[in-house]
C-alpha cells in the first residue's frame, strides 16, 4: 500500500513539526527540520513509484533536489548562521514551548478532522492533505510564538514544507518545473533572510524580533 | 483646426465668456510663474476678464447659450458642457460686478501683505476662483459641476491660506478645507444617488419625484448647506473668512457661498428637477435658524471680519427663507408665491454680494492701514479715513435693510412673499409660518441694526482707543474707488428695482408658469427718496442759516465735571451688545466675569477687569467632541494595530484567513 | 383738488399736532401730580427757543452727529406723511407706500442714525442709551410687524391705507391695538419702560442718547420724538377705531377729526397711566414686552385661522 | 517569447552594468538615459495590443491588461530611475558613512532585476510562474529597501520579507488548491489560465473557492489589503524614495493583477459571487481603515504609504465589481501621482534631513516650486479635480453605486473624504508656515522636473478621459 506509506511519512513529518514546537534548542530544531524535509524527499520518491513510472525520472530528480537543497543545504546554512551568531536557544515569546506543543497537537487534530471536509477533492488523499494543512498551521504557530528572527525562518520553512506536501500528494500533475522553482525560491529566500539576520545581529546586537518595534503607527 | 471650428459655432456670448476664461487662465499661469510681481498686469487682466464676462452676458440677450467644449476635453462620462440661461447669467453678473471692484481693491491691500505672501500666488488663486465660480454656475452636468465646485474649494482654500505663516490662518484654512470637503462628499453622494435613479449626469434630465427624491435631496442639501454656511454647518465660515485677505473674504462671502444658493435654485426650484415635498419647510426652518443664529453670534464678536462672516450666515439664512417660501409655493401650486420667493432670494443674493463685499473691503482698508481687526481697539477712524467710513456706513445701512438701499428692496420683496404666504397658504399652519417669518425677519433686522450700529460706531466714531487707530490713514485711491463704486451700487440697485426685475422675471419664468413678478414692486421708492433728500437738504440749509446767526461752539464731551474724557471711558462693543446678548444667553452660556486686583481688592481695587465669555454649544458640545473622538479613535487604531510587532501582524494574517474562509467558503 | 386736500391736511397735521400732543401729555401729567404745569403750547415755545440758541458740539464728533437729527426728522416727517395715523388717506401712487414693512424700516432708518450720533461723542452715556435703544427696538419690531401684519392679513393687503379702508375683525383689532400700546410705550421711551422726564443717567434710555445735543439739534430731536409719538399713537387709535364697525363709513372730515382727537386722547391716557405707574427695572423690560409679542401672535393666530 | 524579450533588454543591461563596481560614477546617468529610451520601446512593443493583436506566445502573452500595466510599470520605473540619477549620487555624496561603489552598483543590479520581474508578472498567463515572479519581486526588492542600511531600514526589510513571504506562501497553497480543483474536469490539470478558462465550468467549486481565498490572502498581503498591509508603511517609509515610488507605483499593481487574473478565472467558473463577497467588503474596509489611520500620521512617507493602502482598497473594489477598465484607469492615475509624491518626499528628505511632518514647514516660502508641486500632487492623490484620480474615483463610485453595493459605496465616500482632509492637512503643514533653514541645498528646478511631468500627465488624464479612451480601456479589459 503505497498510499498508506505516503500517509505515514506525511504524518511523521507533521510529528516532527510538532516536536519542533516544543524544542528550544536552535540546532536541534534545524536537525528536525532537516529530518522533516528528508521525509518529503521520501514522499516524493513514493509518489514517483505510484505514478507507475510515467514521470519516474522527474520525481527522482525532484527528490534529489529536495534532499540536497532543502534537507541538507538550508539547515546547514542556518546552523552555520546560528553558530556564527552564537545563538543557542529560543525560549519563545507569548506562549511557552509546552503550550505551543499542545497548540501544535491541536493543529494536527484539526488538520486530520476538519481539512478533509473541504480542502480535498473526491479522489484525493485526505490524510496527507490534513497533514499538509496541519503543517501550515504549525508553521504559523511557530512563527507567532518564537522570539528570534531565525526561528521565523524555520517557521516559514515549515509552512513551505506543508505546501510542498500538499502539492506532492494532492496536486498531481503539477509541472515539476514549477515545483523545482519553488524549491529554489525557498533557498534564495532563506539565503536572503539569513543575510538579513546576520546584519540584524550586527546592527542590533540581537535577533530578537519582539524588540524590533521601532517602526510603528 | 477641428477644435477651432467647433468653437466657432458658439455665438458671440460664448466667445466673450470663453475670452474671460482664457484671460483668467493667463493670470493663473502667470501668477504661478511670476510670483512676486506686484504691478498692474494682474488686476488689469483680471478686470478685463470680468468685463468680457459682462459683455458675454449682455450679448446673450434673452437666449440660452450652450457651449460644448470639444474633445479631447472630457470627464469620463460627461463633457465640460455649459448652459447659460437667465439663472446662470444672474450669477455670472454677480461674479462680474463684484469681481471688478474687488480686483481694483486688491493691489492696495496686498501691498501690506507683501512680506508674508507671494502676490502672484494670490492672483493665481483669485483668478482661478473667479473662473471656477463661473464654471459652477454654467455647468450643465453633475461631473463638470463637481469638478468646478472642487476647484472653487481648492482655489479659495489656497487664498484663505495665503498668509500661512500665522498659525491661526493655517488652522482656519484646514478647517475650511475639511468642512468644504465634507460638504462635497455629501454632494457627491447625492449626485451619485440621483444619477443611479435617473441614469443621466445632465441636470436637465434629472426629474426625480416622490419618495425617491428624499434621499438624494437630503444629501445634496447637506452638501450645499455646508458650502453656503447654513446652520448647523456654518462652523467653518466665521473661522475661514477672518483668516483670508480682505478681497478674498469679500469674494468668498459675497459670491462664493452663493453658488450653493444657485445650485439649490437650479436643482430644486427652477424647472423642479427634483421635487421634494418637505423642501419648503426644511429650507424655511434652517434658513430662519441660520439667520437668527448668524446675527446673534455676530453681536458677540469683536473681530470685525468675524462679525461680518457671521452676518453672511445670517444673510444666507434670509435667502434660504426666500427659497423656502418659493418651494412651498411650488409644492402648493401658488405660482405667484413661488416666483416672489425666488425673486426675493435671488435679488437678495445680488444685494448681499454687493454690500457684503463692500463691508469686507472696508474691514480690509482698516486692516491694511491699522493692522487691526478687533473693533475694541479702533475708534475715531472716521476722521482719518472719511471715505471708508462713509462707504462702510452705507454698506451697514444696506445690510440692515434700511430704505432706500438695496438690502431694503430685497427684504421688502421677501416680506411681501411672506405676507403672500400668510395670506394664501393652503393650511393655517402654513399661513402662521408666513406670519412667523415676518416676525423673525423683523427681529433679525433689528438685531442687525444693533450689530452694525455697534460695528460702525465702535470702529469709526468716538475717540481712537489705541495708537494703531490713531495713526490710521485713508487707503489708496483705488481702494477708495472700489468702495465708492460698491456703495453707489447699493444705492443704484436699491432704486433700480423695476429694471432689475426684468432679468429676475426671466428667471422666475423658468419655474414654468410665465413670469408674474412684473409689478410686485409697488413702492415709489424713487420719488420717496427725492422727497426725503429734499427734506434733508431743506432742513440742513435752514440749520446752516441759523448757525450763521448763532455759530456752533466746539467743546469737550460732557464729563460730569472731571475734565476731558479718556478714550477708555467710551462704551465698548462688548458693553453695547451686553443687554441683547444676555437676553439670549441660554443659547451660548453668556457670562460676565469681573475680576478685581489689588490688596484690598474688595473696597479699593487697583484694577478691575470685566470680561464677557460665551460658549457656543454647537461647537463645544457637538463638533469638538466628535472630531476629538475620531482623532482618538484613529490614534488608538494606529497604536493598537500598527504596534510594530511582527508577531501581531502574523496573527492578523491568520485572523484574516479565518474570516475570508468563513465568508468565502463555509456556507 | 380732492387729491390735494389730504396732502395739505397731513402736512398741517405734522406741523401742529406732534408738539401739541407733547404739550397735552405734559399738562395732563402735571394735573395728575396736582401741579398746574406749563401751558399746552409750551413745547412750541421750547422748540422755538432751542432753534434760536447757539449750540455746543463735542469736539470728538464727526458729520454723523450733525446729520443724524436732520435725517431723523426728515424720515419721521416722511413716515408721518405716508401713514394713515390721522385717518387721512394719501392719493394715487403714494397710497401704495403706506406699506407696514416700509413703516418699520423707515423708523429704523431714523433710529440707526440717532444711535450712531449717540455713539459719536465718545461719551459713555450715549453708548448706554444707544445700546438700550437697540435692545428695545429688537423687541418692539417683531411686535409691531406681527400685530400690524395680523391686521393687514385680516384685510388681505399689506397696505395700511387699504386695510383701514375696510372692516377689520374686532378681536384682531383689539389684540393688535393692545400689543401696539405696549410696543409704543417701549418705543417712545415712556413709563414703565423709561421715564422721559428723569435725568438719572443709569435708568434713562432715550435721554441718555441725546445728552450731548443742545440748541438747534435738540430742537430737531424733540420734534422728531413728537412726530414718532404721533405716528404710534395715531396708528394705535386707528386700530382701536376699527373695533367699532361704523367708523370707516363715516364722513372723511369726521374721520380726520376723530383721528386727531383720538391721538390727543391717547396722549391723555398715556399721561394718566404715567401718573399712576412706576418705572420697571431694566431687566424686567423684556418680560413686559413679551406680553406684547404674545398678544400680537394671538392676533396673528386668529387672523390666519380666519382666512 | 519573441518580441516580448525586448522589454527586458534595457533593465537587464542596467543590472549587468551594475555588476561592475567601476561603473558607479556614470551608472545613474546611464540608466536614466536607457530608461528614457525604454519608454518608446515599450510603447512600440505594446502598440499591437491596442489594435487587438496579442504579443508573444506560450506562457508569456501580452494582453490588454498586461499592456496597460507594462506601460504603467515603465513610466514609474523611468521616473524613479531618472529622479534616482539625480538624487541617489547626491545622497551618497552627502552621506557621512560613505557607501561603497559595490554596494551602490548592486542597487542598480537588483533594481534592474526587480523591474524585470515586475514586467513579467502581468505578462504571464501561468499561475505557477506568476507566483514565482511575485515571490521574486519580494526577494529582489527586500535588499533595495535596505539600501540605507540603517537599523530602521533593516527592521522594515525584515518585516517585509517575512510577512510577504508568508503571505506568498499562502498564495502558493491557494494556487495548488486551484490546480487541484481541476481534478474532475476530465481535461489535464493545468496552471495556464487560458486552458483553465476552457474547462472552468467543471472545476470543483469548493476547492476553487478555497484556493481563491488563499490566493487573495497571499496577493492581498503583497498589495496591502487591510489588515495585511502592516509591512507596507514600514517598507515604503524606509526605502529610498525612488524605490518607494517603484514599490507603490508598480509593485502593488503587480499583486493586484494576479488577483484580477484569479478573479476572472473564478468568475468564469461560475463562482463570481465570491469575488464580490470578498473583494468589495475587503476593499471598503481597507479604504476606511486606511483613511482613519491617515488622520494621525506624523511621517510624510508613512502617510503616503497609508494612502497607497487606501488606493489598494479602491483597486480591490474595482476588481470586485469586475471592472477591468476602471482597475487600469485608477491604477494608472494612482501610480503616477504616488510616484510623483514619493519622489518629492525624497527631495524633501534630502534637503531637510527629515521626513517628520512637524519638522518640515514653509516649503512654499523656501522652495515655491516644490511647494506647489507637492500641493498639487497631494490634492491629486486625495482625489480632487482636475486630476486623473478624481475621474477614476468618481467612475468607480458610480459603478459601486449602480452595482448596489451601498456599504462599500458608503465606506469609499467616507474614506475618501477623511483621506482628503487628512492628506491635505498633513501636506499643508509641510507646505505652509515659516520657511525652514535647509540642511542641504539642491537644484530646485532640476529635481522637480520628473514629478512635474508626472503631475502634468495626471492633470491631462483628469480632463481628457473621453469616450474613446474609455472604449479603448474596455476593449483592453476584455482581451
């Protein structure tokens, strides 16, 4: 049952996202992120198999690109940046990590139960779709509850992953050129964001976005 | 080439009017470029424009002229289309004949502002104001109307703000701009509504009757009332007019606010484009309140220009009463009443334009020569500036509707129409309204007399109260000429009523029943004036003769034996107005506060200060709290929403998502 | 000839009756106070004496001060000639001029200048008088307009001559007449609004205004005041006459005679009233005048419902 | 691609030149001259569209809307770069912390690419590419905002980057949903709009609607619909004025073009009511909220940014009532005037060293030309005649009224009134009053030239919107 394998991997990815919500260590977060993204490259391969060899080559290329760029490249870059700024922990902003964890679980539940009702077409795959949307939610929660600029990038990447998951499992036949471009777009975004974070660290001597409130009204 | 050909089809009248437009545009452009020029170029060209306008009016005769400005000039769904019918001509004439003396007056006045303003800019704004006012009263469709209406507002705003180094002036100009824009907002809403009912932008195609007319009518009327300065939308008027340079106040108060009167007439009365059952009573009620409100607040003012501005509120109220009577007549099918009310209102519009410009010019001379606007600091100016004093007194007599001047002529016709209403009104309530209006107008007339006696006597008579007043001197000959010209116009239009009834009857014929006002003027005012003047002359000569025998002795004013009086002992404007003001004290919480200074202040005060205060409830209890509330709300909105926290912004995004899904997807 | 007669009559009236009225009032008042009083013709002697004296004018004044009494007298003369206070009817074109609105504004014209003149001297008394005069006229004018308006409404024309030529509802006439009495007391500065004989500055109105005038000027002003009294009393008398249904069908000569007699009688009545009444506090004047307003409004109400 | 490729020629040349740091001295002038040539070039490329011939093929086709927005973008870009050629070097010279040549030239590289992506957005007929290009505009313009490298500009950049990226991510999700909604149509799933339109009727309505909602959220963030506008005032106020002009005059339009394309698609699929239900209230609320926020502004450029939010609201409503011609007309009018205003604000910021309204005053006294221009531009942006914005707002109002959207009409009317008062009062405080001692001197006439041209164009647009223009716009909107 390939489909259930995809569901399993999707659920696993969502679970990593939930775990990330509870983790305060920056480096551990990135490792989880890498793991999560690696799972997607697995999903990508499985999708390729399930398409009965029609676009096998394209799926393999996509899986490889995801693995290299998103699962390896981006986390490594972020780890390097975090190291450079000697950032170790993000303790969270309004909600403490345990609360966030519970919220993330809620997002998973919501994704599982609610999403299939209106975000899936008839022949679609409800579980993966739910997990994809759950990732979207978790990414938002992550961004809203974290304090550091670099965590927001992480949150953004979780959202991006959710969308990617949805695209893989639901939007079948999506031109791979587009998917590829999306991946590279993410890479560029992270690179630019990373550079900006580095400059923020240099200028502000911190990367705490809750304290970046000079521009208001 | 085609453009030329299309203009060629317009007849002579159109040619002259377009010439005026072009001349004013030349002044506008030159003024912007040559901002420091103070020579005779600007006034000369502007006056030539006014003369061209008069030529256009005269050439058009009784015919209605249509001017269609050719493509590519166009405004989306309607063109710059002008219709010049008797009503337009009446208002064009008002613009031209007040424009000429004001233009003549302006250089002398602007000279004293030369260090604080750019004369070129003022001329640019002034010519644009003239142009846009002409545009307003000629536009035959709503879009062109709004365009000119807004240009009028903007140009007058720029003029109000011309002396913008003063903080007060800036504040006044912003208040003016805000008020006028709110009015335009209402007007736009009304026009759009009327358009959605009729499907046309052309005024002549707007035939709205019945319940459908109520909504657009109310919106349009509020918009116009704001421009006209009708209670309770008059707030901006006494603030903006004093801030503007005197020629500008003169044209704004004399002519600009009348464009609203024009529009009411155009839309609601002539031709009955919009029929609205309660129009008459609405106009009457608001007119009466404005008239009373204006004059009673004018009594409280010491600032000469503010006082005059409040009198504009009063006179707009009087005009609106006339229009209200006219509308009542139309609603009850009494054509003579319709025409009399309309004729009175329009005639008073002309007259008010004349004497109000005259009075503002007088205030301008004083301002230019003494740098004073507070009448409490003036006094005795009649000895230093006799011409101004005489002209101002004539203007005051005219605005107080004293015979034989023009104010009397129009108010008399107005009284006649009230009487007609009281006589022929359909119901007892309507008839009683007629009587009531007579009483109100009499009360207002008496209050106006009180107010102008105060203004004239405190400013011009008695002894000078300050050094500035002592050093006063007469304005330049042009300034004097402008005032004398207007003063003569006051007399001429007061005596020449039968002649003026010709164009008026052309307008009243537009109400659809043929003109009936040919012989409403029954007073032989010419003969009576001659008799009066003869009597005056006879008595004067007799007095002169008697004084040959027993010459006049000159001595100090009686002082109860204390020696010559100091100017301080004169009656002040505040004291003069105090009895009347305290009678109506409930309207504005009038209070006299006496403070004494000194050690044993109770019995042996060193100085005693008495000051009257008033609080205008409309401003302090309604407008100010409302504006403050909006400001506060805006501040809170900004402070809370735009707090700088990126987390917050992300949460908005989530909330927006939920709302959008709720509206768009979940049924 | 028929047209000339009323004109001559009016002019003669205006030359004789006003000062006579003043004399009568003074005489009656004196009798009320158990004095013999000055002769009835004393006002004529006074005016003649004033005219022959030289006058003193404050050095602060301008042409307004000199012109105001002249204008005031001319206006009063014109008003007196135009309005049917003695029952005399003017001919032709002039008949149209006896319009109630013109009346009010003609009188206002005179007042306007007299107030200006009062302020011209720079004396505080002048200002005080002018201010009070303005206040009173503010309250009086609506009374007069509404009252006479109601009357004219009943007759169907704003023209007093035509109105007095026909029948008038006696109730309206009575109400209007009473309102006019109240108005005239205030307008002419009589007790209880003002005491014309007092010279206590703080209470006087009209006298304060003319404090600076002397000699010829004073003569003109005294005469003007007398004419104004005549106009008011005359109009009031005419209004009351119309309560009686037969008056307007009388012989014209008899009408004139009755009119003149009415004015003089009215003067006596005023003098009598002044003998027994006291002056009101200045602050209570508005209350007093409100009675007039209400009476004339009542008249107007009846008039509009009657139509 | 064919002729369309020529559109990108000059921007690409500029960005390549920007890679050479040695060009710093002549690059501004060079780019300005090139952009002058770009104007006739673009008109030449677009002209076939006006006579009904579509230019290009495949995924990039220039239709009516595309042509209109290409022209708008060109005008704004030319204005920004020409003005930039005067102000940017002057600013650089005056700046105490001297900017390196490399950094300065990098600006031009990014600007060129940014312009390229903005050209491409209205041309593409492929939802996927459209998303990529719009995300591309975000990524390319983020460093442009951080041109001054100050703390505040950095903060603005960060907020811009994060908010827009997240928003755009939602738009991607929406695009996927729309893609998925075609599953039951029988035809092959596609992201090419023309193909989607063919089988639009059979799309899964629920997914389509959901997709549209997400796309609206995403592109709405980019275009500044309330309450997603929060990045906008920060970014506009901190960017150099030439960039602000580009952001406000061209970038917002790009995102709205995407919304327009999607709304066409959704309408074709028979779900037109969702467009009305969502866009018209959203626009109305945006207008009124922006106008209220305009009241208490104390920074000139932030004020202009909020005014952009307000105009986004108006444009959203234009899309909501399905009026492509008014969308184009108003976008044009708004863009040119807003660009003029931002450029004027940049001039002021240079000479006075501040953009706080309270500290600026007496412009009319010290520099009458600038004062008059600023006043005219402020009146124009506030929608008063005789400028173009008035006509387009008026027509828009009329259409809202006749569409029966009373709530939106009310919002717009009130909003426009408040906006007018707020903007004119704030601008008035800058223009009026006692003249201030300028911190630096600037060539008054030269720097006023570009805004003057833009305002004259707006004026001409205000008095000559005749039936043939309206017909042309209607024709373009249909294509």
